[in-house]
C-alpha cells in the first residue's frame, strides 16, 4: 500500500489515495493531504499538446499515485464522454479586459460537474478493493448537491444522501435537487444554514456508533464535498487547461504568468488552483472573491479567521459559508506540514469560533493570495455593467469573481472562473439587467433571449418535472436520516 496521504492534523493517520477517496475525511477530523505535493512538477510542454482528457489522466496520475494509468484513463472517458456541451470541457473566452474560464457546460450547469462526474468513477475503482458498499453524505449550499446526485445516480453499491439549507438555495437549485430521479438517492432540507448542515455531516463521519453500525452492514461512509480529495483534484486540471488555451490563442507566451480570480466560499476551488501552482503552473496571484459573508476576505487581509458573525443570505447562495473547510489544507502547506499547529488552530475554531495565524504565515499567504468581496448591490451592478458593455451574462457568483478580478488586474492576464450558468439564477440576473422582478420561469425564458447560450436542456426540463423529495429534518434528525438512507446502497444499477 502506498501511504501517499495523511491527515492535516496528525501525520500518523495515513492512507493511500484510494483509501483517502473512500474515507473522505480523516479519523481525527482532519483532511487528507499529499505531503509531497509539487516535488514532481507537471510537464507544461506535454500539457500544451494534449487534450483535456489526456491532461486529466496525466495530472490525476501525479496526485493519485496508486491509481493505475489504465484505471484513470477509463474513469476519465466514462466521466467526460458526452457529458459536457463544450468540446473543450472548460473553454476560455475574452470578456472585456479579462478572460473568463467557463466551468458550467456540464450536466448540472455548475463547476462542480468537472469533479463530480469523476468522483464516482474514482470511488467505484477503490471500492473494488474492499467488497463494501459506500454511503455518500453531502452537505450543499446549492450546486454540489445536484452535481453529486447526478454523478452518483444509480451507481452500483453506492447510495447518496444530500442535505441542503431549507429556503437558502435558488429556486432552480432547489428544483434540481427536489426532482432528482434515481433508485439510490435521497434529498433532505435541513433547518438551518449551510454551515449547520456541513458541520453536522462532518460530525456524522466521526460518529463512532454510526460508523460501527454502518460497518456491521459492510457500508463505508464517505463524502462528495471538496473535503474529499477525490472531489478536489479533478478541479486542478482546468487551471492547466486555461493556461493551455491562452497559450494556443497567443494571449500569453511560454514565460508569462497568469492570475486567477475565484469566487469561493469553501475555499475548495481556489485551493485546486494552488495545487496547480505547486505543480508548476506559472501563477502570479490568486484573487479570493467573496460575497457579504466575507470571512475569507478578513482572514487573508488580517490573518484572523472569525466565524462569529451574522450569517447573511445573498443572491450568491453557493458562497453563503462561514466555515471554509479547505482553508485547513492551505494552512498545512503554508506551515510546511506542521500538523500540530494546524490542529491547534482547528481546535480553537471549534471551541471559540476563531483563530489567528502568525505574522510569518500571513506574509506567506499574502505573497500569493489577495482578497476582495462584494455585496448584493455591487453584484447586481456588475452583472448589468458587463452585459451592457460586453454583451456577456454572468451569474451572481461569477460576477463577484469578475468584479474582484477587475479590481486586482495587473499587467498579466486575469482569468475569472465562471462557476455557474446564469440560468441557475435567472430571477436575480434578470432583475440586475432589467430592474424588473419576474416569476421563476418567466425570468428563465426572458434570459434566453439575451444570453450567449440557450437554456440547457436539463434546466428547461425542470419546469414540468415532479417534486420527488420533500423531506425536512432538523440537525439532530440527520443521523437517523442517514441510517434510513443506507438501505439505498444496494439499489445502484451501473
């Protein structure tokens, strides 16, 4: 067994890449990290001349060393063949003075599709080693839930339960989850916000009684959130793809750097960019773009992480997060693998809701990361401005990334990650552009008349789809919901 991963909080808690994918989270609550990340650099000349699928196999081979080349190639073909509307998978387009990396051409119109079409493949391969089944537990602020449901629908020996904050996702996001078909899927609205749901799911992974109960039935609990390394590493690929496309378009030369502006709440998407940087991608800086729940902005500017603040419901709900789980992985690398220090900070966060890094660590973070944030009014104004000036429609999350990227643009090209289709937030987008408040489907159809792409077929089909999932649970009731859902692990068909 190649123990290429260990916990961010304890180096003695080790796992192979396959085990890390199956476990999702370490036994001590830490996240699995690869201590040798970046020791072997990616060959940029090779990446420049390969397809997206070939680059995915190459980069995942560097990050998941105990998956064979044949396994990864087969998994990538299964994940990406016919799944994305764009042949490039994640195309880059010039919009105004910035470059927009479109990540929303997958089956659920969000960036999560890039990873959540791959994760079921990686998990199925790892399960073959064990003879067990898997129960996927996922908290979502909107997009992860549908992408995970779509990816794991009817997967053999696998069930999935998704928990989302009741009333705190967009109407399209709600319908995407509530109408999900599949013999092995369940969806639950949770009374509370995303942090309540996410924290509860993490506790369930560490609940010894629940894990023993599941083990007695040969079921492993795992995650489709970006705390799972198998969810995180496929996202590294599109950072290299952005570089490749801009090289091929003549926007940059071989010695030039790029900067990336990333709308993020859980820090997973921008962390994938940091992984690419450690693998040798020429990056000058990452712009961490937040909404009014700007806990990350404060942290990157001051070194203080403090979630003791009011939770704000915004028009960019996938970023309505106050506990950014993947930041823990960055702290591990910035401290050069000091797991004791990381554990101290995470214990302080759990006990007091805050921690503060040392000036030395803050300086290292600020050498590569800058932070911006925007409230709803600024977000609406940016959607309107970019449409009027550039005839391009941004969703509320991507608009924050675009605004932040514009504020921080230097001489190097700035790539903005467009993380969701504007159709997923049609009401807010149309209100930003026209000033009018529209009903859900009226907004969707009106948006089609001005948007650069037609309504994706899966979103259009939601208008007549039946609601199949209407369960509502409180946080204490989530454990019983998981136990009930474990019966789903025998219902997969593919």
